[in-house]
């Protein structure tokens, strides 16, 4: 049973690079099934969510690749990585010259993972566990990777991100074809084939698209 999130993360992960992002090192689960099942079984009764922070999800890898290949999107800007998980997108933004980077996630284990992973990559990220959905913060750019896996979350986030886009913020969403991707109001930006594993996904490769919220 994990007592301290950082100790638990260090004991259950290894330092790896996600397939699409060789320039970023992260503490990730190597043996997927044991950590997923162990934590689900052990932690469910404590109300602690599954360890999303232990994986670099295909949607997040797509946004991170896009940002690293197009640093002008974030350079000199105040960036929010919403639902950051392991912190990959936030780290990509920091490495691409963002003026400041905030990573948000409601999971306290993600807070610890983001901190550990930011240190591994020698970047500065402010992590917050506040639920920012609906808020209008001081962000020029809002990025989100792989958040369309549950309908209520996807609906709330889509309305919020669309509102921010209408206010002139740059908003990008990375999604590998999840069930609850919003229908309409999105423009295709770029697509990447992301190598994944059948233990986590139902395929060896996922085509992950970076979407732009239309302002109209
Ligand atoms: C599938 S993971 C994606 C993580 C990361 N963006 C990536 O692509 O690797 C989804 C994340 O959303 C987070 N999450 C769910 N609801 C949230 C909310 N209201 N605010 C912030 N994060 C949230 C979960 O804790 C989880 O870390």
C-alpha cells in the first residue's frame, strides 16, 4: 500500500522514453498489468484512481510531438497542460521555450509524478491539483492529451476549451480516437502513428490526432 506517492512511484516505475518522444525521460510503468491491477485492487477501496500517471498516453504523445516540432506555438507563452498525468505535454512545452508552464491533474499521485518527471528533464513546471474546468486563468495556450475516455469529463472539458478558444486562446487537444471525442467544432492539425501496447490499448499502433478547437 503506498504511503508516500513519490516513494510508490519510484518503486513501481522505471526511467524510459515514450516511443514518439525520445527527447523526454519519464518514470513509467514497465510491467503494465501488475501496476495497473495492483493499484486498482489495492487502491480502489481508498478511492484512489487508477495510475494514469504511469503511462504516456497516445493523445499526450501526439500533443508533445506537435509542440516539440512546432515550438513557436508555445515559445514565450503561458501554457496550461490540462489533465497532465505524467507531465509529458507540460515538459514538452517547457523544453520548447514556454514562458511558464502549469500542469493540472486532480490525482495527487500525478502531482508527485509531474514533479519527479520535471526534475528528470531539468525543467520548471508548476503543478496544481485544482479542478480548473470552467476557469479562465492566465493562459495563452491550453493543451490537453487523451481526455475523451469518459463522457462526463469529455463533455465538460469540450465546452470549457471551446469557450477559451472563442476568447482567443490557442487550444490543442490530442486524441487517439477515443469514444467521447466531441463531434464537430474541431479542426484537424496533424496526425501521428503512436506505438502502443495491447496490454493498454486494443492495437499495437494508434493514430493520434492533434485537434484545434474552432472559435466559431
Ligand atoms: C488518460 S490520462 C492522460 C494523461 C496525459 N495527458 C497523457 O496524455 O499522457 C487522463 C488524466 O486526466 C486526469 N483528470 C481527470 N479529470 C480531471 C480534471 N477534472 N482535472 C484535471 N485532470 C483530470 C486523470 O487524473 C488522468 O491523469
